[in-house]
């Protein structure tokens, strides 16, 4: 799995100014001098404004931003990501048009089924995790080999893909505003979320946090 930076628009300051336009005001960066020449920082009042906006869910200033990531995850994790629709748009690779060898996601461990509600995720490492992993890799590798033989034999890619297992990874481009990604991050790093999507959401956070350090912290660490 991965989350890679592609592009972004906006900054903490642009979020501040999207809010300050209500009063027909505009703020500017402060400048910190150092031996390398210096760097811009938000004024203290602007930091407080961002914290206020996040605390009281005044979300629209955070939506005047755009972040584009290149993502990779196994099919069920991709599906969970795509459930987040507001403020996000995705374009995914299609095996109708490509026939490269799919990459199989192999989890570190197979986990036990939880007791009680299925919404509680999963329990600890299954006692037969190693054997389950070996069986999983063997079965999925056979399915991928069958897929490749279908392609080589002239079967159309849009049908050959039917044999691929859920564990193969897919790539997509994901674009959204800061508020939408923060909402995804908060929900999918929750302890009740599936472990794999927790890991992927953490990767998304690692990419975005340096781009909007004040706003990301205000939105995700309340």
C-alpha cells in the first residue's frame, strides 16, 4: 500500500484568508530569519483563527484547497476509501485497458475473528497465521497466473480480470480538499477501523501534514 504526493494548491495562509474575507481583510506571512535565509510562518492571531474554525466546525475555509495523491491498496481497502465521497474524487486504473501483472498485497499476519459485533474489527494474531498466509499466497498466485494465461490466450482483459483475487492492489489518483481528507483520516485511523486502512490513512496524514501543518493539526488532533 502507498500514498504518494502528486500536487497541491493552497496553504495555511490561504485558509486564513478564505475566512478573513468575511470582514474584507487579508493577512500576510510573518518571516523568521535564520542562517539559511529564513522561512514564512503564520502570525499567532492566524493560528488561533484556524484553531477556532476547526473547533467550531467552520469547515468552508478548509475546502478552498486541493490535494492530489497517488494511492495503492488492495481492492477491499480501495473500496473503503471510495466510500468517502464528499470533497473527494478518484480516477482508478482499469484492467479493461491494462494487462500488466497485478501486485498481490500480503498482510504481515492473519488476525482472529472478533467476538461480538463484526464492526469491532479483528482481534489478535491467529494461531495459524503463518499457514493461512502460505495458503493465501499460493491460491492468489495461482489466480494471477491464470489471469495472465487468459490474457496470453487472447481472452479479453475485461473478462480475464474476473479471476483476480481481492488481495491484488490497484492504483488510483485521489484529489480532494483538506477538510475532506481530514474527515477520511479521522474516521479511518479510529481503532475500530480495519487495520490495513488505518495504516493507509496514516500514510495519507504523513503526506498532508507538512503541506498544511497548522490546519492539519487543528483538524485532526482535537
